[in-house]
C-alpha cells in the first residue's frame, strides 16, 4: 500500500522555482517580443532572463516601463481591463493643448472602438528629464510642443496616441513612467531590475483583489496626490 506523502516536508512552489518580477526600460524602436522574423530589435537584445514574458505591451515607437514575469496568473490580472490598473505616461504633443482639449481627455473621448474611460491629465510647465531618443522627434520650426502627464485605467491599442490626436494634438513622444506604484525610476533605456520586496508584495496582492477597482491591492493603486 503506497505511503502518503508527508505534507510537512513538501517544498513550497516559491522555494522550488521562485517567480520572477522584472522592470525594464523598453527603448524606442524595440518590439515587445523576444523574436522577430524580420530581424528587428526585440526584448532579447536587452534581457536574457529565461522564462519571463512582457505583461501587456508598448508600441515599437513608444518607450518606458515594461513589466516582465513568469507569473501567468498575475499577468492576466494586470492586463484584464476590469481591474482598472493605472498606467502613467509622459506625452510630448504637437502644439500646446488648450483647456477644452485637456477637459475632453479628462472626461474621455470617443475613438473608433468606443469611448475611453476618464483620464487624469496634467499640462507640465517644463519638459521632464528623460534620456535622449536615438531618433529625434518630428520638429517644426514654428510649431511649439508641450508635455503632458497622463494616467489611464485601461489599455487599448495605441490609445494615448489616438486620444491626443482626437482632440487635435498629435503625440510626438510617449514614455510610460509608472504602472500603479511601480515606477521607471532612474533606469536607462535597455536597463532592467528586479522588483523590490514591497513592489512584489503589492503585485501579489492583486491575486485576491476584486475586479472593477473595488479597493486598492495593498497600495498598488494608492498614490499620494501630485506624484506619478
């Protein structure tokens, strides 16, 4: 007769194979995938950690914070729009948006795939400190540009670019700087880091959070006023 396994001696999953949680500064002109048949730059050019995959994506011409993990359940939670996780971007637009355009973005605009959720938006007084982009933005001598700080709680294809275009101010440069409490910080393009204990704890708390934004997950979506 087989002898039942002694549960007290079993090794917890996290000890057998610890889950990985990484933050990467995705550079401009890099695809959010690890292979490309056409030989274009991919995540593999900057990250060689086996078994991790991006949580969501950034467009090839967008930059900034990308989370990667081998925690499939967490990845599903972070990309499920029902959970309304905030994503914060610095957005350089052509011309200076007027108050009406900013209010339209706050309330939500109508795109081809339906109306967007309300957004948090701030017109910055000066350009943020960011690494230079290898390919300069489109420059028009007599057309000024402005920087916005924009926070969304949904993630559609090229949503930020389509939203600013819908109110008449095309996006020139787009850098994601935060996902919830996880920030890009001082990472340089192509650099990555392991998430801190506090960041991992906040992410893991998402496993028990209800959809629909019903209560922040261990502070994951709680942020002091005025910060990213």
